[in-house]
C-alpha cells in the first residue's frame, strides 16, 4: 500500500505526537510504501538524511502550510496513487485528509490522543481549532478508521457522537533504546544521590494536572518509612515556580531534584536511575486541555524494567496495568499515593516483578513494530469495523 503519514509535529521537534508520528512511519515502512508529509523545523535536513522513507516538508506558516500540504497530496496522488492518508492528529492534517478524500476519494485514518479532541477557548490555538468543530465532525464521520490511543479517548469520541469505525492503537516505545541498564554513577554524582538512595522519578511537562504537587505532599509520609528517599523531576513548564515554593514550604529542598529539560538521548539514564516511576495525573474540572490521553512515559519506564504508579484517570489504565506493571491510585489522595510508594519501595521482589512485567509487555505488545503491524492490518481491512 502507498501510505502518506501526515503531521505538523515531527522530529527533530521533541514531543509525544512527534515521536508517535515518526515511530509509526518508520515501522510502517517495513510493510508499505510510506511518505511523511510534515513541516520544516530547525535541523530537519540532517534528520531526514538518515531515513529509509521519503519526507516531504513545507514551510511551517499557518494557512500557507495547509495549502502546501493539500497541493503536495494531490501532486503525489497524480503520479503515484495514494491508498491511505494516516493523520497523526485531526488538526490540521485530519481536515486536509478529509478534503483529499472528497476531492480524490483517498481513504484516511486519523489518530486521536486526548485533549486535542475537545473544544474550548483556553488558548488561541485551541480557540481556532474550536471554530472548526463542524468540519471536525464531518471529518470524523467520513474517516475510514479513527485510531484512539486509549479506551478513554475512544469513549470520549463516542460521547461526542463519532460513529466511524474505531480501533484502539496504543502508543508504543522503542525497546532497543529504552532498556534496563545499571544506574549511571556520573548521573548519581551530579544529582548528589548515594548508592542506598531510593529514587522516585517523574518525567513530563510541569503542568497543573501531572500530579507533581500531590507527590510532593506525599513525600513527608513516605519518609517516615523510607528515610533515604529522593524525588527527581525531569521537565519544564508553567508550574515550575509553584512547585519550587511547595518544596521549600514542605522542607524538601534536600531530597527533591528539579533538573529541567533533558535531551532525548539522556532520558534512558534517568529512567534507569530510578527505583520507581510515578506520575499521578488527574482530570481538572473545566480544563479539557489538561487530559492524560495515555502516558507514553509509563512505557518508557516500563521498558527500562521499572515499576510505575499512575493516577486512575484519563487513559492511564491502558498504560499502567494495575497490579501487573504498576499501581493505579486516586490522583488526589495523598495518603494512597504515599502508601503505594511505600508498598513498592519496601518490597524489592514486588518491585522487580512489576518491572519485569512492564518490560515484557513492551517487548511483546507495545513496541512500535507490533503497533505498526496492527496498523497495517487495520488499513488492509479497509472500512470493515472490528470491535
């Protein structure tokens, strides 16, 4: 099959959807003829040189970008008929796939992640997207496949009236990159961590819903049982100042390490540094832009053989199998979060079992090759709906 994978988020830009698009395209290219349609970003020429599939890039200027995307699709289709357009998100690529379908009859599938499917006016970008809600509705109705990344996202789409065939296609992880390894002595030294320190880790943007604040409030309770605890926070965002103030207020300055943004290549060292990964994200009333549709970081930690704790909200029950790869907790319950940390932190065999299960699940089900095979099979089925 000739497949166009389309997204405005794509490496060398860093981000979950950018990685989703790239990894799906790379793995799908082992089954099909793949071309990626995306935008120019700093470093794009060097990045594209090493790929085994063609990448078509256009200037990242709103409106011009969309016009050039559509022109590229029609030009490619004229010389090499396109079987499928796979859109990594509905805006703007899903709308352009819909236009291509109506102009040339090209089938399309569109992925759905989480917060981007909701309409609100919290930011200018989201307000612009909300103005396209009618077109979005037509686009979802005419899609040959809609690909939610979690059952939560699928339920939200169904509530919104989407009746197109849907199949859950989870996020994945590169198990060759994210794999168990010894703790880095250099990183331990840089962060001031001793060999006996029990390390908690959160990786993610410092947003209000991610749960960093609740973990901080749970730490004094955890220290009563695990005195040698440290909490490493990787990421940047609008909550940085507030979290710093909370650390000071709780007297946690010595044990909380806020390291900011970390290069993609260095993330695996942080995962392997920790004894337990935690991110108790929660849903925020009135903030549909703050929703955890899945949580790829749980897979990255699991692929490194680490037990994980997640909030029982959004799409996280798909990322964390409760009692199998980690624990799900009430993301607002400080006591429950502390108890979960202590339970795993004090039982090394239990922690190892959860970590082994997480690694096995990533190797067998949630690696990109397996997910691309599932996508290839889905596209091959055409418009036949499968539960």
